[in-house]
C-alpha cells in the first residue's frame, strides 16, 4: 500500500516485510479510485484500501507501474484493480504547472533551464536585468500526521525513581531569584565529570502504574528548560538557553541527548504477542480520539519497537444480569475493538503511541493487543 518512509529507508523495510507477511486483507468498502488532497497522510489513505494499512508494501509490490512509491502528492489519483487475481494499485500523477509572475520583467521557468536559455532581458540602457527562476514546489504527503507527535519526540521522557534520585538538582539561582527562566544562571549539584555540555532541566511528574501488578513503571519527566554547562563543580553553573516554564529550586537535571529518538517508522505488527493497556494520555486532553498520544504499559523490555501497530479494545463492562436464575449473577461483557495505534517512542517499561484509527470512544485502561 502507499507509504512514504519519513527518511527514505524503504529498502530496509522491504527486506524485513517477510517477517510479518500474510494474506492481504482488502477493505470491503474500498473505493475504485482516490484523489489525494492536502493534509492526507499515507496511513490514512492505506486504510481506504486495506483492513491493515501496514500491509501496503504487498500491494505496491504487485504494481509494475509505480517505480517509487515514496513520492505521493496532493492531486495524484490512486486506482485500485484486480489483475490476474491479485489486487494492485495504479497511480496517475497530477502535473502542477508553475504560476508565472507577470509583475517581474524576467522569469525563467524550469523548462527554459532544461532546454538552455537563449533570451536575456536588458534595460533601456543596455544593462542585463536580474531574473527570477520559477520552481514547482511540491511537498509529498507524510506517512503519519507528524505534527501530532513532534512535541513528544524529545520531551517529555520517562525516567525511573532511581534516575530521579541520582540526577543533579538545582540548588540555587544566580542573582537570588526565586524562580528562573531563559537568560538566567543556575547553581546545580553536582556536575564534576560532565557527560555533555548541554543539559535538560526536568521535573518528576506522575507515576505510570501497571494496572495488572500495581508496579511502578516509571515517572513522566516534565520538560522545563535547556541549559549549557558554563563551569564544572559542586555546585556547577548552568546557563539557561530556553525554557517552557519557570525553573524552581529542586528541579532535576539530565544530559541532553539528540540521538535517543528514531524517526524511521516502519509500520508492522509486533513479532510476538502483546497484551497491554493504555495507562495515560498526553497533551492535556481528557478524551482519547484520533491522533491523540497515549502511554502504554509495555516497552522495549516486552518486545515493543517504534512502528509497532496494535489494536485497541474497549474494555467490556461488568453488569448484573437481572434475568439470570443465579442470584446476583454478574456478567463481563466482551472487549470490543475500538481502533488502532502505532508506537512511535518506546522506553524500557512504557511506550508513547499515536491513535491512528478510532471507531469507538477510547478510555484509560482499554486493552491493546497484537493485530
């Protein structure tokens, strides 16, 4: 199915697809053709043709027309057909002609550049006039709505109680301020052997608790500020370069790492059976729906990786059966599928995931399972 790797690692994914390949499940309500519009994403379009959008490579592989499925643009039309008993997709590209600027005396088009320029604009005095060069600017659609997860790629993060207790902390603020922000300096205990010159200030937030065992899976580390190390010591001195809220005494500090998050999403089901739960929702929302970010009680320790797709099941209610011959008979109603999510940032014990499809209301403690 149609898909665009955010950073073009298609070859790796195609080599790996055999791990989870199975018979393609076509959406019975699929259209015969679909024209891509602005703000579409490839996962969303894949779902119009497939029950499982992660099966898109199998559908593309049957297509001899499309050489590069990475570049799908608004205005392109996708066609569905059955050829020799196999489903496949066709693609009709939408040409986007450049719009000439009539207000400028000299305009060079892409076609002129290809053929070689022969005409040159000159002023009345015979001087060569400057020209503008027109280029058709087209932006391919994304796999997923990346703006929905951007703020969660580097912060917040999940830390253990031990990491919080061992982290350096803000002892005081230079200048005797009660709180600090960008442009201020901090005294921090203790950074004598620095792991980095850049440090993040964070504040321990709510705990993530396993609904099955009651075990503490980690704490939400609320991002507060970015700083640079100015002087080693106990206390060390840090300069605040950016802050999202006021910094307080007692806030914790950790080295800032730029390579901890992968942006290469290869959607597929986990290679092993996963049975977990949604334990929190991020972004300050109370209702969970399409493109909301949720926290799962499973992480890399359980085999979860970035790109793993899981089905969401609405937890069935437990009700009394007033018609049963058994006194005070209680019945647990079945869990019902409520949507699909994709993990984009796994930690050791928990993971961040984006709700890609929502067919019913989704709640905290709803189940997530391997498709």
